């Protein structure tokens, strides 16, 4: 039992299983984690990357979008372009940031030194999550702020609300994947296993999840699963079609990337096309399920922030270090 409680310096028992969370200790771990990233130039590298991404995409929009500028929708187009890239890039960055957060400390043995200080396991885990999330979030903020003047100058028509909405949602999306990454890192003993887990998460959400709808539709066409009928009015009269069952749409909706795009529709002008909205209304007889409505995207992103770290807080107290 003594090896688990780890009464290190000052006779602290904060590393004991079931120990409580100490805000000052969490802040100390998070501060050190963030400072280590600044010293390694990770923070500044990410800031420069986001700055370059925004300026480059703005240049593309402004060069090819004279007609868009005339219609004052260039910021909306920029939001769409940037969100499509950040939907791919942010998970990669977050998973890499969280990869060695705990697994690296366990592999090197430094986790025991850290826990010999007055930090509980929960303090360390939450501190790592906050520290890594701060690196990603602040680098996004710095990149967006530094790029804002150039973006505004190149676009001509610049909507600051859409721009800040994209920033806010990108931060929330990035933190969701950081929570997943740090949580998985805390449950593995080696960086090799943790790295494999990160690859698995990316493949699951970005490749497999995106193919789920197509696979289910194929199964429906073959009669393996039953679809739902709906009627479309055409010039030649009503036509009966078939859509996927409700549960299939729910599975699609809990993908963080899908939730990110939906939530963007609320905080920015980059909304779904009227055709998509009308099609959804027809498919569900005018009663679109709550999980397909844009506001539900916020709940899904919050779910992916809270649930993985909650599970990790419970499990990390029980693992043998």
C-alpha cells in the first residue's frame, strides 16, 4: 500500500488512489507543462503554423474570389475553407500533443518523481490536460490575432464575428481531442502503445466514422437493415424514397468533426445550404431530430472533453505505475 500512496516530500499522501483534486497543485503542473512547451518552441511553432495557414488560405480566397468580395461573403468562404482543414489538422496536433503527456512520464519513470511532490494522480492528469490544452488554445489565439490584420486587408470585406467564431470553435474542437489524447496516454505504459492508440483514434474518427454512413446506406440498399420511408413532392407527383434509420444518423452526429461543423453554423455565417436544410426537413417530415440540429454539436464537443478525462481520472488512480 505504501508504494501506491507515495508519501514523498512533506509526507503528502496526494498520490493515493481516490485522492482529491487540489487546484493549486493542478495549476502548478499545468504551468510547468506549458512552460516546457514554450521552451521547446512547440507553442511558437504551432502559432506560426496557424498564422501561415490563415494567411495562405486568405490569399487564395482573395485571389480567386473577386465575385465573392462583391457579395460581401469572403469571410464566410474563408471560414468554410479553414474549417475543412482544421477539421483534419487539429485532431492530428492535439493527438500528438497528448501522446506522451502521461505515457512518456511513466515510461521514463519521471511520473514517480512528480508524484513524490505534493501532487495527487488526479492533479497530474488534470494539470497535463490543462497545460496541453493551453498550448493548443493559445497558439490558435496568437496565430489568429497576428493574422487578423493581413486577413482583413486581403479580404477587403472582413466579418470579425465570423472570424472569432471560427477561433472559438477551433479551440473547443482542439480541446476535445486533447482530452481524448491525454486520457488515452494515462492508460498506457509506453509511448509506443500510446502512439498506436492515437493513430487508432484518428483513423476511427476521420476515416472509419466518415465511411459509416456510406456503409450503412449500402447495407440498407441490400436489405440487411431496414430504412425509413419518406415522400418527396415532384412535378410528376409524390415519390416515395427511403432513408437510413434514426439511429444511423445519431451515430454520425457524435463524431467530433461532424459536431464541429454543425456548431460552426451557429457562431458563424457559414451555415448549411438551404437545400440541405430543406432535404433534412423532408426526410424527417418537418420534425428534424434534436441530434441533427446545430446546437447539439456543442453538447457533443463538451461530451468528448468531459467523458474521456472523467474515465481517465477514475482509472489512473487504480493503475500500477
